[in-house]
């Protein structure tokens, strides 16, 4: 499709630096096309204040703000958490937020009769893939515009220059110009001093952390919590029944206050380069730990080990933007089967960035104190002799053959 044929574009709009300058850029470079902005609310509520006024002032014809928080938690976060999916220590906070946002953008683009969908992802990042694979799944014929792959702007500093020249209001300065992504699950930090892997993150600097505190600034007394799960899904916190979203939000408060969930890693991006990021995931880190503790007593060995292997593939699919694929759906079905007996209660102790196991109970627990005890039990220890003879038979035979030679 030629530029001249594009009359209406739906833009994935966050109000951040990239998408703020994209609105005037689209109108300049695509024949003054109509720009419909769409913001998917996945828990970044404070960033949505004043967004409509800003979008309209910079040239958008309208702004949709879509509340996707329940769908985000129930259909993306919880399935990924149940899978135990972790990508190189990263709990996938940005990764699984993109498909739910892109899905809604496609729905609005179709309803608006748009000619194209635009996003502000850079050509270096993973998010361009996550957005575009979702768009291709739901609207395979839709044209996609990615300004970072078209324009002459080469850096965030030049973006700021462009914004200032076009009177685009910004909340950042050149000194606080971290690239951030926030939702109800996490907050990521990239850029500036973090690009040098020799620099320690400024955890104690006021304003750097937003969801957490440094463990050095956490309370000197531990905090105990109890989480209840039914078939792998969190259903109550400290005895109070709550939705999974409510539990995550409350755990963010509790975990953040105790310095839980800070992660500084150099990860392998899908596009081939390594990138350094600092993540705050207080509630998510607690939830993953509690779920893992409960699984340790509810899953048999072979299922648990196979699930661990599968979780790596699941995490790679989520990270690489392949949420809407047959393999991801098939793995999710496997996970749901493993969770049928993952029901029970977990107690954790939170202390200065640490999550300490403090108790687990389940009616489906496969742990038997009567069998495992060092005291008197019904376990017949003489059974081990025959087992070891059979289990070690191949080793014995190999040694006898090698001895003859």
C-alpha cells in the first residue's frame, strides 16, 4: 500500500517519548493522515493521567483508553506463572503485555476502518516482534508502520529535539531519559548509565525505583504472608479471598516495601544482541516463589521435571512474541493438566529482598512424614538392596566387560 492511500492510522499510544513524537511525524510523512491513538491500560494507571489532552494536542483525532487489566492477569500472567516460565531470570513483564494490547488495537483498527497500524517500537528491540506477530495473527493483511525503521531520528536525544521543535510536551528530561515500561506486573529500566555493565544500579537514589525500595532501606523486621491456591491459581492472601489481580496489586505493595523482586541482568534479545535491564517485579516474584513451593509437594517427580524442561520453551515463546501459536496453546493445555492438584496454602517470610519458605500445606501433598522420617516408619529399608542391584546392573555388566578387555 502506497503512503498516499493511507488515510487513517491507529497508533499504539503510551504517551511516552516514542509515541508522542510519532503523531506529528505520521501527519508530516503520511499526507496528514488521521491518527487514532489507542492506549491499553495494563496497570500503568498513573501514566494515563492527562493522556487524552496530550494526544489531541499533538494531532490525534481521538484517544481510546482500554482497560485490559483483568484480561491481562487472567489470560496472560496467570497461565505464564502456572507454567513457571522464566526467561533468563526475567519474569516476562513486558513480553506478555504486548499481545493483549496488540489484540485490542487490531479490534479497534477494524472497527475504525483503519488502513494501517503503527507502533513505536525500535528496530533493535523485542517489542516490534511481539506487536507485529499478534497483528499478523488477527489481521494478516493489515499494513504495519514502524517509524523507527523509517525515519532519520537515530537516538532518544534526537527524539527530544524533534519533540521540542514540534511543541510536544514531555514528562522526561535528558538526565532522566531512561527507557521504561510499566504495568501492574513490573517496571523495567534501560538506557543511560545502565548501558555500561560496570555501573551498579542506583537503587538508593531517590526516584530511581518506583515499585520497590532497596533492600538496604527495607524494614529490619520480616513480614509473613500466606497465599492460597486452587489448581495453581492464587485465590486468597492472608486468609482473605481476592481476585488474582487484587492479589498481585497487594503483593506489589508488600513486596515492594520489603525490597523484593529487583533484578539486574544482561539478557539475550530475540534480535541477537545482548541488552542490560533492571526490573522491579515485587508481587510477581513472590507469586512465582509461592507457586513453586506448593508444586514441590503436589507434583510427582517425573511431571515436575518434565514441566521444568517445558517451562524454558514456554518462556522463549512468550519472550519471542509467539503467544498466539499452536505450540504455546498446546503447552498451556499440558500446564493446566499438571495444575489439577496444585491446591493448598503457602507461608513465606519476606526480609530485605529475600523470600524465605516458612510452611506449605496441601490435601494433595505427596510428601509423607511417615515414610520420609528418620525415625521408625513402615518403610522397609531392606527393599533398597534389590533395587540397587537392578538399578546398578548395567554399570556392573559394563565394568565386567571392560575388565575382560
